[in-house]
C-alpha cells in the first residue's frame, strides 16, 4: 500500500488522539457512575489535563506540517496520486477537523471553556430556583462568544450555519428551516387529530416498581437486543447516556424512576442504539475517520431506531411482552398486548422535551431551533427569551409552562455553549424513518421476524448500510446512498400518520 | 515563600506526572472491576500510551535541566538557601527518583517491559498447567535483566541491594538477612509449640454463604472502619487490591469465596488499611513527595495493622461480633466470641502464601527472600528452583507441595520482574508491630476503646504519626522517630508469642 512517512506519522497521531479521547471517555463515565462523590476536584483536574493534551496534539505545528505535506490546504485534496480510497477519505476528514480546530485561537478556546464551565454550574442553580435572571448574563455572554465563533469559522448565509456544522456538517440553516417547516405543519395537524380522539389510559405504567426489580428488568431487556455483552455494559447514572471507548468497549447507563419502569427500558433501547452504532464501526480502522460516527444526527437516527421504530412497535412487543408480563405480573398480568402497546405510545403535549412522545418530540426541537436562530442573529434578546418560549409553546404544543425551570431553563445545552446541537435530535428521527422505509422494502417480512424475537438481522442491515462506512460519506451522501433520496420529512410523517391513526383510531 | 521559577515549573511537572499516574490507576482499576471482558486490547493500548507519556515526562531533558538548576546532582542538596524544609524534602526526593529513572536506558526499559509482559502471560499458563519448564526460560531472561538493572543502578555489597531499593529504599540485603534470621528462629520455634498443642476447629467458618449476603456483609463491615465513604468505594475483583487516584478518591476491592466469608472481611480490612494511608496523605501537597507513601513496607504495615493487629484482635470482635452473628445467624448464633476469635486465628502451615496465617506468613516470605538472593547472585540456577523450593518448604514450614503450581509458580511477582518486592511483605508486619507497641503505650486503654467500637482514634494516631509525613522521612527515620528504636523483629515476635500462647494455651 502507498504509505509515505508523513501519512504513517499522521495515522499514528490520529490514533494517539483517539486513545487520549478514549481515556477521557472513561474519566467521564466513571464520574457519572462509580466515582466517590468527594472526588470531583481531582477529577476536574484529570479531565482538564487530558483535554489540554488532546487540544495540543490536535493543533500542534507537527500536525499541521504533516497535513501540509499530504493535502492541499483549503480543498483537502491529496497532493500525491496513489492513495487508496480510504486514505483519501482520512486525509479529507483530517484536513476538515484540523482547519476547524486550528481556526479557533487558544485564548478563545480557553475563555469559552471557562465561561461555559461556570455557566453550567450557574444554570443548575438557576433551574433549581427557577431564576432566569441569574442565568441571563451568562447566556448573553455565551451567545456573544458563539457569534464570535461563527465569525471565526466563517459562513455565507446565516451565522447559525457555522454552529450547525459542528454537529451536522452537511446542513444549512435554510435547509433545516425548510424541512422543519414541513415537519411542523404535519405534526401540528397530527396532534390536532389525536387531541380530538379519545385519550389512552396508561395509569398501569406508572405503578411503583422497586429499584432491584427494575435493574434486573433492564439487564434482561438489554440481553434481548443484538448487542455483544463481551464488549458492552449497563450501569446506573443520574441521566442516561452512552459512551464508547472503542468498538470493543461500549458503555450505556440508565436511570430508575420508581413510577416509570418503561422510561428505564426506553432509555436502555435508546442508549443501546447509540452503542450498536459505535460497536458497528470498523475496528480495523479504529483511530481514524473511517471508524468515526458521521454526525450527531446519524447517531441519533440509530438510537431512535431502537427506542422508537423497534422499541415502541407492536412486532417487538409481540416477541417480548410475555416476558415483561412475567417479570411484572401484578402490574401487567391482566393487560393485553394491544392495550400495553397503545399505552406506551400515548401522545400528550407536555413541557419537558426529554419526556415527550414521538409526535410532540420534534415540536420541542423545532421550538429550540427557531429560538436559537433568532438569538444568534440578534433578532431575539436574552431578556425576551422566557416570553418567546411561552408563546412558541402555546403555538406549537398548545400548553404553556408556569415556570422557566419547566420552560427555557430545562436543557443544559445552552449553558455548555452547544448552539446548533438541538436540530440533530429531530433530524435523527427523520433519518431513521427514511432509513427504515428502505429497510422495510429490503425485508418485507421484518415485522414477522421481529415478532419472533429475531433482531440480529436488523442490526446487521444497519451495520452494513450505515455503521461500517464511518465518515466515508457525509449524512447527505449516506442517506442518498442508502435510500436513493435526499433527506426529507416525508418518511417520518407518513410513519407517524399510519401508526397514530391506528392507535388513536382516526 | 521562596519559590524560584525553576521550582515552580518542577512542582507543576510533578503534579502533571501524578495526574497522569492517577489516570493510569483508573485504567487499571476499571480493568479489574467493570471493563467489558472483550476490551483488553484497547485497554492495553491506553495503558501503554499513558505509561510512555509518564516515562517521557519523568526522564525529559526539561526535567533534568530544572533539577540541575535547583540541586547538586549526586547529593541532592539544594543549590540555594532559602528553601523551606518541605521544599528541601521535595528536591531531595525528586532528585532521587529522577536519577533512578534516568539511569535506565529507554531501550532497556522497553525490553524489560516487553519481556515481563509476555512472561506474565506465560506464567499464567504455566501455573494452570503445572508446567515449570514452560516458564523457566522466561524466568532466566528476567533474572539476567534484573542483574543488568542492578549493575546499572549500582551497589556496594550485593546486587540484590539495588533491587530492594525500588521497594524499600533504606534497606540492604545484609540488614534484611539479619532481621529475617532472628525472625525465622522465633517463628519456627513458635510454630513448633503450636503444632504440639491441640488444633483449633474452624469448620464453622467454612460454611457456604451466598454472594449477595457476603457483599452486604463487606459493605457493612467497611462502614465500621474509620474510612470516609465520600472519598472511597468498595467493589469486587478476581484478586483484592487497593488503589488511590488521590486522597479523595480511594478504591478497594475484595473477592467472594463461597466457603470463606472471613477471607472477604480480612481482605477488606487489609485493603482499607492501604486506603487509609493514602487518604491520610496531606491533600495540600498532593502531586509531590510530601503526599506520597514512604515505601511498600510502610504501606504494608498499614494494611496489616487493620487486617491483623486490629482485625483479628479480641477487642475488635468484642465490639462487632454481635453484628456478625446477627448477619449470619445460621452459622454463628451458637458460637461464642472466644471460640470465634480462636478460629479466625487458627495456625496451620500451608503451601500458599496469600492464605497463610500470622505465624507462618513471614516464613513464606523468608523462603522467597532466600531464594531470590541466590537466583540474583547466581548461586541457584533456575532449573534447580523447584527442588530448592521444596527443600525450603520442608525446612521452614514442614510441608511440601506436590506441584509447582502450589510451589514456586504460585506468585506472579517474578514474571513481572519484581525481584526485591517480597521482603516488604514481612517487613510490613515488623513495622506494624513496632508501631503498635508505641501506640499501645500512648493509648493504654486502646483495647477498651476498640471494644466499644471506637476506631477513629486509632486512625488519627496513624495519620498524625505516619501518614501526614509523606516521604519526609525514610522508613528507617520514621520508625526511629515514632518508636525511638530502629526496626527489629522483637515487637512482632513478642506480639505473636503473647497472642498465640494464649490462643493455643501453651
């Protein structure tokens, strides 16, 4: 294989950076799961030191010099012929990542990280005490810094484009806006139909179940998913998350709500979806862009696939409801499958995004996208945010939170400076439904096989079509390659309409 | 405070190295506790990269240049007046550590680490299959490399001196030999008395107890020790160990043997002793020698203190036996305290060091010390090791193992290249007994207070007299400062004689 020394060195450097990042993942995982509560100060120092090590390597002169030997700066095209297709992909993505990192001055990065670290602590206090004014000056500062960041990175149309790119590289504000416009219309109309139908009783899902039973239930249901236990594990944390140190070391967490055992299971399905993506990346290329996720949207498409398209489907519960009934006889013995399936798909507009059902979830995201755009363009001022939030909640979901804690203070993202992140939550749903339509054509008997408990063929399809490519294609190219069409809201809307007209009988 | 820039930089460097080492501790801890079984390859790569990072920093030109600005190379004395006493200690120990690291060529370190990494895997196979011949060539190679290491480090009397220094800096082979001579004589004679007495029945300690009960028992007994749960935790692993990332993040593990619940508790007491030492080091000086353990012997003195001097004492069980009886009523309800206390102190020569009682334990160590000396000096050849082992077992303990797996293959240490480590296991017992005699003079009512469940004053004494000094004193200076006398076997022998003549009634 054609492998100039500079390429070899760059490959080594890339693996080194990934290894340090995997150590950082362990530090974060441990902090959320098993770290003694009093160890937060030394842990922050460990994380700060490892992060600065990663930053140094990512932006080092050596890194730049190696890249300059291999690619034309600006285009990312190789300077030499003879590189394989995979090598060309690596060079293209290394160049892209380097430019984005290198553009930000070290002083800006340090300042941004200090302010967001302070802001996230203040946000936590402000949320608890429902005190938006406490958080407002930090949010202002973060918005200013985010605008500055967008200016440094550069954009042609909207400053928000530059921020979006961190999380979904091939999307523009305009394109997301168009897609969300269509999605919004369909969801509002669907929600209207549902609200005019008879509401579903799901009280039996809210019975108290002790922690021990729920933990056992979680492990038992994780083992039903096609996920290799030699390479993964499940633990508890305050908020469910997943992290992968390597395709062979993938970790998910869940949380136990005494009166919400299905929330535990859906968290596990969701995080297991993220986990299966990481486990499906090609191990042989670990440490390079060929073994990295495409984008947060594609990542979210994998988690929502298992949480909703499979995990809230009738075929899945045909296979596994009997074992759930057996585990929780007091609660479920007398509840037939169809009633259970309707209950876990109950639609009800609420204030809190993370608790939202499939129909209203994207409306929460659209609200945030619209507000973020205005905050970044300057057409909405921070002091007017709480009012704007309430007005949009009324408009999109028909409910208005009484407090800012249940309103514009509910998410941690802005305090961390993550402007541009939210859209990926909705885009993930759209990608997953569009992928699923293609999957269902390829496997027209998917529902029968899933109803028999066979899930491995589902994972294999995802692995082959999506996971195994790493960052070879961007999400635009990937969705065209897999489904033959660019991303649109169509597949998701038709999935929701079919499913919920059956469930709500309209 | 007098703080030249070079000192400031060296302090920063020292903290950085300690932070990387704390990350390494987490990688090791995770590997033994929660890491998915299939993740061993990426874990080895993470550990190798972090280790090489530590090695680079420890031996860097910058490190040397900073030291050279501050101390006279060779003596370790400061070049400037005005340093505080603590600063002088740091400079002295930094200089000592640097010289030891710097003397070993990078190629030697790499070679040593490769061979021991391979050897420890071969050892594991050889032990399982009772195949000494498989391991012998590796052991030969490791002995050659250890001799080479000793020559690089330099010694005046015996090459073993140079190896000992890694684990117990102020000991010589001759001095350990003299102390062990005396100890050996006393232990052999004590063992003879015990063997001529009526043996104790401890069958009730070998009843099967399920895992869940034992885990709960472990947590319950850990909570009786004066150890802050905000800064520590207890988990399970194949072999018990303790590791501290920081005085505020100390972790211990135990293992569950279905038919040995006391082994679980004694492992916890032992590891908690190590842990309390690390937690007692001064947090303000973390990252410097003022917050490091003196030596492995002193570390072991702290673990044996809690495992044996306290944990196998009558006063301790006066306080806590009722709660053990309550936890295990089927096994212990009818067993009076005195019978329980005799049973947990039963003496019985056996093949395996880690399962040995207080009387025979040091004989296992003396055997290894005598054999190591001869292997390193060349007066014993590797092929004659199994015979030499059996002969010494007969001589010291009166029992002869049938297999090498239960003989010279039982410990992992040699495969890791840890020649000179074993003596610290016995020296730790001697230090602990000598410290204890002074403690008991200072607190003549210690047994009454412990019998009432008060253990905090015990930890406080250790913290004040030993932990809080870090590496201010070497172990020789420390034992003289605390007890007024240099280390000898006297206190340990008189402790054993008193205790076991009462228990065995001779």
